[in-house]
C-alpha cells in the first residue's frame, strides 16, 4: 500500500508537473526510461528537471516509435536508483500535477521507497480528472487531444519534458476555464 498525499480537486498556483516515459513493458519502476518535471510558481515555469534512465528491460518497438527513445540512448544513462533522490528533492513538498498522474507518481513513489525506504507524501492533482469535469465536448481526454482543444503547441509528444510543459499549460487552461465557468475552487487565482 502506498502512503502518498491526498488527491486534491482544486487548482493551486505553485506546483510541479511530472511525466515519465517507460519501456512499455509494465508499470514497474525498473521500466522507466525518462523522468522529468517542471516547477511552477504563481502559474509560471521556474525550473526543470529531466534525465534519461537506463531501464532494466528493452524498449518495445512501438514505444521507440512513439517516443523516439532507443535502447542505445540509454546505454550510458544512470539507473533510476541514482537519480530518484535528486528527483524527489526537486519536487520538494509541491503539489504534484500530471495527466493520469497516478501512473507516473506511483512509479516515482515505488522507486524512491525501494531505494531509500522512505515514502513520497506530496498531494497530487490530475489534469485528466479536471478535463473530464470541465471539457464535455472533447472527443476524448488524451493529452494530445486536449492540447489541440485548448490551442496548446504540441510539436513533440510522448517525451518527458515536452509533456510536462504541455500538461502545465493544460492545467492553467483548465484553471482559467474553471474560473470562467465557476465550476471548481481555485486557490490563489
């Protein structure tokens, strides 16, 4: 059982967006190939973190096609145990934001717990959840579709840092929509 923080259903001005890429071989932290985050203060980007990670298994071909990450790119990359401490330190006590955030946050949690026997207890917020409440006329709630819906540039998809930036923009667009429609509570708007 994971002892993460609470899932919050309101918007906050200070947060960190996370996104991880994997081999496609399951939801175990040993399959992480890229770990990224973007820190925001008052809804403005202030810092980034991104590292390729040597996975313990080969990347599935369709994932290489999707992400552009190859096994060869990871040959000299560090193991997740070598970077997870710095990554969690980068998160500080921020609210963690992500698109389908539980997938990414659970990988971070498990890698950190396995390496240090400590938990990551940040509160977290999911743009997928917010989009399902606020965007009723979208054909689906995939990140790429929502970027198109809101006019968010998406030249690169399925890579850690670009996905973090797009998710950060989406979070802000969803917050603005929530304020306009008076549908959700917004802190520090």
